[in-house]
C-alpha cells in the first residue's frame, strides 16, 4: 500500500492537466542490500546476503558466505518494485531467482549489465549493475510491515497486515479490515504497548511475541534516527526456527536530512535515476521528466503547474516540469536549455517567466546564449513579465534569432502547441 503510494519520484495532484500536473518528492531511495545492511546495524533480523557487481566475484562469495548451501536466492538490484515478475530486455524472465549454487555464475552473467523492466520502471527499464545473493530461508508465514509519515496524526504511522509477500494494494482494497494502523507519538516515541498492537495485528504463528516486539521497536528506531520518510518490508516473515525476519526491504530518506546522514546519502545510485534529473540537480534546478512534446522552463512551482495545465488545455502535453527558481543565474538557464534539448521527444520549448526576484533581462540573456550554444533545432516560445521586462524583450528582439514571443500565458501556450504540431 505504501509502496503503491510512494513509489514514484513525483506526486500527482488533481487538475485539468490530470497526470501532467506533478511536483517533486525529495527523498533518497537505496538498494535492498544497502537497506538490509542498515537494518542489521539496528538489530533487525535479515537474511545473510552479499552484493556482487561482476561474475568474477561469484565463486568467492559462494565460498565465503554460502559454503555448504545447495541453493541461493539471486536478486536484481534496481530501485523499483515488481522485480520478481519483471523481464529483462534480453528475454530472461524474472529479476529474482532461486538457483543451485553451481548455477549462480551462469545466471549472474545473464543478469548483470542488462536492463530489467518491471511494472514500476516503465518500458525503458533500469540497469542491473549489482546482484544481491541471499541465503534461501524456510519461511512459514509472510506478513506486511511499513512505517511512513502520516499528515493526519502529524507523526510516524506503522502499517501492518497479517498477510504479505504479494500486492498489498490489492489486499487492502479487498480486505481493508486486515490492515492495522498504529500512530506513534513522535515526542514520546514507540511504547511496548504500541509495538504489541503491531505484533498482535501481524497474527504471528510461531515467533516469540516479546522478541518480535523488540524487532518492531528496532525498526522504529531505525526509521527515526536515519530520517526515513518510508520503511517498507514485504514480506516480514516467520521462519521455521521461529524467527521474525525482514525478508525484503525498501527504505526512503528525507533529502533535507542529507547534512546529518552523510553515510546514507553516499549510497545514492545515480545510474538508477533519469540522467536529466541528475544533471538538473547538479545545478540546483528542479526537473522531472514527463512524456510530452513541449519542453517547459518556468520560475516557481505554482507557475510551472499552471503552465502545464494550460498547455494541456490547448491540446498539447508537457515534456517536463522544470522550475529554475526565483534567483537562477544565466549559467543555470543555459544548463536548463541543454537538458530540455537533450530530450528527443521535445518538439517545441516554452519559456514562461514572471520576474520578481528573477529579472527578465537575466533570463533573456540566458535564453539567447543558451539557444546559440545548443544550436536550437525546435521552435522557441517565450513569455516574459515582471522586473526588467522591457530590457528582456529588447535583448530577445536584438538577438537576431528566431524566437516566438508571446504577450500572456494563454498566448504562449497556444503558440507552443501550434509550433510543436507543425514539426
């Protein structure tokens, strides 16, 4: 349920633009093997495992960590759910396999360096640069556990279900009574009573209740001390030796806490992210790639959403959300254009700037220099208003470049859609 709500890097808000109106969610996502290592440090039971990045590492990993074991679980490490049911572009079915130890090297060769497509990656998929080799455990009962932040109670919320290991979203829809929610007072912290409610909701069959309560408290401690925005375990499982084990894990962290969570944020894997978003972040631009044909450059999140709305209203679709902020430099504007023009789907670019702190003449200079540097091959529509707007318009006019100017937002959107459709 939590994974379904938080799996994307953008949150969708209701508007006339429907799916196109989106805003960035700032949080770090880490791989399963990294999450398991972090949980282990907090005393949470996790399967024995080891991450590898090449076939050459397989034999040593098997010898050092899985000696005497007949089978090993091989898990693709991509930042997306649905790996087990995913499919590699090479044709190999499944991103998670249980195989004999002498078959791991062969399988690793077929998985490493390949692109895995799951229900959460989109058709482009994600590269598998690491595999997580785990011991095969005998699981007798699978449950669901998560901690997230709840606006209603203004604090952490633990969500648990006595059934797990499958789509919790479907389960919550069909059997909502099976889902229990335990809000935690952020000032008091988790109590034994809170943890006991969670354990009771999990309906354990064999694991010791008191030991399980301690596991829940350890998970909550990890959530708070690591500045998590979400911690999800599906499944949280009981084993044949009566242990409660986190058999899978997904953790997200608040980007605003990066200054005090340096070790965790050093785990960031940019190979799993949209390269355009990575490039934008390096120059302090807020960028989210979409699937449309009109590239947008706007200052201010509210104006960006309004711009995407009106593009949609005129029959077009935005190719991105790009907010250059209220004080972008000319260099940032140039970099923004490089990112926009790197998208092959973009058939026109629309710039919509309302100059307050941001001055229109600075934007205009950046636009002209950027257009020259990237050799603009698509129509450019510009609407400027606000501080130094006359100077800005003069700079555009005297540039000698083919720039379509607009008087207002409606005019700009109409011209951008028309320009894109003519390409």
